C-alpha cells in the first residue's frame, strides 16, 4: 500500500490529498452539524413534551390525591392531540398505575407499562424507538406520584434519515468542489515538476547540458528551475574543461602506458638476454668443469674444480631465482599440474642436501606419514623447488642439531590435504624479522656482516608458488632455538601407480631390530617399518643390540646406523658375523657415502643405504634382506611385482626406471648426431660430453648449415641451439620439418639446447617443431638422458 | 352535631394517648390495605393543599385546624398534628363554638351533627375553610363537604359561592368536586 503510494505521481498525490482533505473536512463539518442539530431537535422535542407532561401532571394532582380516576383519565386523554406521545401513565408513589393513556400509535410489541424511574425529579430516558419523560406530581409541595409519557422518536429518526440523504448530496458536492480545487492546485505543482523531471531525464539520457527549463513561476519550483538551469550551465562549463583535461590525461596516460610497456618489454628482453648471455658462458664453464672432474686430477686440483662446479651451480640457482621472481612480478608465473611422486621429490631434496648435512654433522629426518599416498597431481617441480628452498635454508642456517621434514595429511574423496613442515634447530628468526621474512630481498641474517649467502628471493618465490598452488606458506621461530616453515596444499591423489614405498603388510610376521642412537631417526624408522607390517624392536647402541639379537624372539632383519655411540657399523657387522647365531642375519647399515666400505659391498648379507636415507634405496635394501634371509614374506614382494626374474628387488618408480642406479650411458654405435651450435666453447662442451660413446658427431655453426647438413647426411638426432647467426634454431627446425614433409622423410628428433630458459622459449621451441628441450648450462647426465630417450624412442618407433 | 361526651369534657391524657395510638394503628392498617380510603383528617389536609389563603390569614408559624371542643373527631385530628399543610406544621385547636370566628383558624372541621349554622354563618366571610362530612354541609353554607362514594372520597362544593369567598380554590380541586345540591 505504502509502496503503491510512493509510486503514485505527484499530480495524483496532491489531488488525492486535497480531495481527501476537503471531503473529510466537509463531511466532518456536516456530521458535526447533523449531530448538533439532532441533539438540539431531540432536546427541543423532549422539552416540549416535558411541558405537556408537567401541565398534565399538575392537572391530575388533585385527581390523584382524591383518587379520581375518571378525572385522571380525562386529563391524560387530553394528550391525544399530541402526536408524538404514544402513552402516558400516572403512577403513585407506591408505583401503582392510577391512570393511563395509550395511543393507537403505540406499537403492539411495546409493553403497556411505565418504565421504572425516580419520582422526585423530571427526567428522561431513551427507550427502543421512543423516549420516556417523567415528571413528578406534587400536591402542596409534596410528591404524590409521577406522570410518565412515552414520546415517539420517529420524528427524530425521520430527521436523521433526511440528514443522511442530504449527506450523500453534500458528499457529492464536496467531491465535485474538491476535485475541481485539487486539479487546479495539483496542476500548479505537478506540471512544473513534470517539466523539470522531463528536462532532467533528457539531460541524463542525452548528456545534453544545453537544455534549459523555462518555468513562469517565482515560487520554490521557479527557484528550483533556476538552480537547475544554473547547475546545467556549470556542468556544461566543467565538462568542457573536463574533456580537455581528460584528453590531456589520456594522452599522458597513453604515453605512460606505452613507456611502461616498452620498459616491460625491455625488461623482459633484458632478462631473457641476460639469462641467455650468462647461461652461454656458464654452459661452457660448468660443462668443462664437469668434464675436468672426470679426468685424472690431483687432490688440490679436484678441490679447486669442485669449488668451481659448486660456484657455478650456485650462480645458476641465483639466475633461476631471478627469472622466477621476474615472472612472478610480471604475473606470468604459472603452475603446470601433472602426476608426481611427492615422496620421491622429498627424497631428491634430501639427496641434494645430504652432502652438506654430512659435513655439518646434522641429523636430517624425513617423516612421511605412512598411510599417506605418495602420488599427487600438482606441479611437482615447483613443489620440489619450495621444499628444496626450505630444506636448503634450514640446513644453511643450522650449525648443529637436526633438520626435520614432516609430511602429513588427510584424504577425503580422492583429494588430499597435505601438510609439509620443515623444522630446524638453527639460529632462528627474531619476531620482528619473522613478519618480513617472506618479503623479497629479506633474509633472517640481514646484517652487513652476515655469515650466510643468498639473494633473499627464495622464500618470496616459495610463498608465491605455494599461494599459486592454493596454500599459504607460514613460519614460526624462536631466535636461537630454531624455525619451522610449513604449508598446506590440497591436491588430487594421482590415479596412476607411482608408489615407491614398500607394499603394505609385505613384512607381516617379520621382526626387525632398529639400532640408532638418534631418537628422531629411530622413531621415524620404527613408524615406517611398522607400517610395512613388521614387528619392530629398537636399540640405541651396538652392545644392547647384540644382546637383543641373541635373545628370543630374534630379529629377522637388522637395520643399524653406522655411527653408533659404542661402535661403528663395520664393528657391528664384524661382531654379528663372528657370532654363529647372527652370522647369517641380514644387516642393513645406514651410512654416509664416505663411510660405505668397498669390502662390505660384496657381502651379500649386508647392505648399505646412504643416509640421510631415501625411501627407495631403503625399500630395496630391506627387500633384498628379505630375499637374502629366505623368509616367506619375500613372496609378498614378488606378488607386488617388486622382484625381477633374477630375484632382484626393483622398486617401482614414476618413470619406470631405476632411479637408484647410475644412469645407463647410451650406446651410440652408428648413431649420427648433428650439433647445431655457434659458440665454439659450447660445441666443445657438448661434443666432449657425448664423445667416447660411439656417436658420429657433426657440428653446424648456424641454422643454415644445420639444414644443409641435415639434408646431406640425414642424422639420427639433432641438438639445436636456438640463438645462432644467419638462421636461428627455430627457423632451421621449421625448414627441416618442411623438408621432411616435402620428401616424406621420417621425423628426426630435434632437442633444443638453449640458454633461453623462459617458459615462453620452451613453447616457441615446441611450436617450431622441436621435440624436446634442455636448458643451458647443460649437464652431462641430462644431455645423455635426453639422447637415450630419443634414440630408444626412435628405435621403438 | 353530636359527639361523645367524654371528648367534649376532655379525658385524661393517658387514655387519650391510647385512643390516638389505637386510632393511628387502625388508620395505618387501613392505609396499607386501601391507600385511597383516607380518614377525614387526612382528607382535610389534602383539600387544604389545593386552597390558597389570603395574606391576611397569616396566623403565625403554624397551620391552624379548629374543632369544637365537643367534636369527637378531635382525637383523629390530633394524630394529624405532625402533618404539614401549606408548608406549615398542622396544629389542632379545640375551642368552644362561640370562639369560632373570633379565634384564628385556617380550617374548621365539623363532624356530622356538629356543624352549627351560626358558626358557619360567622365563618362565612372569613378566610377559614369549613369542612365537614355531614350531608348537605355545602348547601348550608359550608365550603367543602366530604362525601363517601363507596370507599372513594367525593368532594362537594357550592361553586357559586366560591368566587366571593376570601379563599381561592384551585382549578384541579374544582374540577374533581361536585356541585352542591346536584
């Protein structure tokens, strides 16, 4: 109702208000008049009839005193001429009716008796369709009775009915008058408003600020129109100024944008060029150093070459960080989801820092929740990059104690919520720096005399990666006690079989003794081996372990740390082999690479696992121990496809290859490889890396020559640099592919080897027709892996 | 004009009180049973209510009703002493016949047989309302004759004599009265 009233035009609002007001006032006045008139008429009627009653009462007083009923009746009969009086009664003080007069006008349904009223005064009472008027009858000043007359209210009713009929006429008249008034007044208000509204709508719709409203009024509406016109004038003037300003600003903005774009392009080009220009000599430096390390060197020469190699690797890491940071800043950093093995990624990180932890004598512990799947769908490379950064930082900033990696999570409907935490007992971070630690160029040790190197980009990049993956990287730390960096990701569980862990319950019924003095490592191993189904006993030193081994129930397999408090791994092994009861007991020793002795490698009952242990070598070693011990549970491994025909344990790996073994070098007998590379040093690097494997190597100094040699010699594989004079690698590849199509020549694998390390570069290479990509600086194992892959694929094809 | 000797000579106050009480009891019973059947004393008071006395008839603070000292109705009227007539307390006075006309009286009541024509004549032009239940009283110079028609009281008056009388009679009274001699 209120909403409808709000939507009503002003014209109708004013009209309705005036009509309603006028009608209400008129009808109210008329009602008041009628009420007063009716009341007055009633009072007059009653006063008049009361006069008759009083006269009659006086006349009958003597008759009443002397009980002269005929006289009473005679007097009452005189009321017959009064039309309104329907009945009259003379009542004595005892209430006895001493005389009465009943008119023929009295309705039959009315009782022929007076109503009870006090005698001592004249008063009236309303009855149904009548009034009762009673006046006392006095004699000598004393009340001796009363005369009550019943006066019909018919006349009053008739008068009210007449007034009601008249009310309809008055109402119609009021409506007509008010309608006329309302139309006139509403027109005075609404017409100017309508014109103003129409003008405003026109101005708003057409943006026509030259429109004006001409109102012939000097009241508020006239002032409103004047103000509106003035406002339009101001708006028009301001628009004119604003348009000019906007045009100027737009031009400035355009120029600024162009400059910014140009700067951005220049920056990207600079980064690409810088990356390329640095990688090219780095390729030569690292490649040559790697080759140098494969030659006979003195100890000092090898140390120097190793420093050269590690410095180069650090420089590459810095360059990669800068490139990543640049991409993040430009908003071009994207994640590529694919199935990957998280456990293997963590083991890879462990391998990377193993040397450093050994040097610093740190305990590196990996606790991977046993029931958590290993394979997920995410950007495994980037997640590994984050973990590498966190673990690298932890190792870098920890001088003693431990670095621990905890991977836990829950599975819900094929999706995992994986929580990864890296905790160390290092220098820690003060609270004021903790809040800034993820900002770019920030470091925990930001002093000028800092002990720790680094660009300060790693954590910033890691946080960006985690956020892009839908998580949040956080940290908590106590200065001087250590830090913990952790993040949580939601990742789909990969459907494919990528598990490298021991099959569940494979060791059901076996008893394993774990000997390790380090609580964390021992507990993690305990949990891991228990999850494989074995019953685990633990010991903290060698003597206690040997005693435990000679008591029933004896362990089926022993897993021991090399660095026990009371003896080393060699001594433990010797003590076991000397004991008849333990001589055949399989022993798995976890030792640093430098501690693994050659004389024990050939001992079939003793296996060595590098520590910090990786899951895959540990599974293999324990599996081999099971086979060696001849336990029936070895069949579980065979059932799970973990044993080959020769009874060797072959843990599954994502690539279907044995990652624990040294990569097999491809045999290149008769395989012709064309290397398109303009840089002389890089020619030497690549050539030397693949030399001696039987390949027939040919060099092309630029793309044009590469195309010519391809046509001429039909090589089996091409390693193509991208940036080359005369014709770059992309053009050359296109030409080769075109030639292949024209001459129905089989597709030759082309591997891009370029210092252009950006993602866009990789795409450009694939678009041009290249099959694979390897970034400079090229590592020998990487280039050999690529060659092996494409040669074998080619052979298979 | 006959009446009990004892009332004329006056009886001791104790016996008189008993008589008046008994009379009052009888009257009250009668009034309760038939309210219209009033005694003559009450009827006289009622008649007085419709008569207006001239200003010359101001005899002090009371309304004086006179009876002959030998009138037997004295006791009945004594009971009416507490009544109020014309706004004044009714006082009942017993006097010798010779005193009528000499002593002020608003009303002179005569029981049947006690209306002496001499007395009536003496009172004829005086502002004294003469009342008697004696038959023919109005025809013989009395102003109001109280007749009984069954139980109902009927007033008989000589209307012709009234206009010249010092007392003024209300129209209502005249309207319900009967003409003497009819």
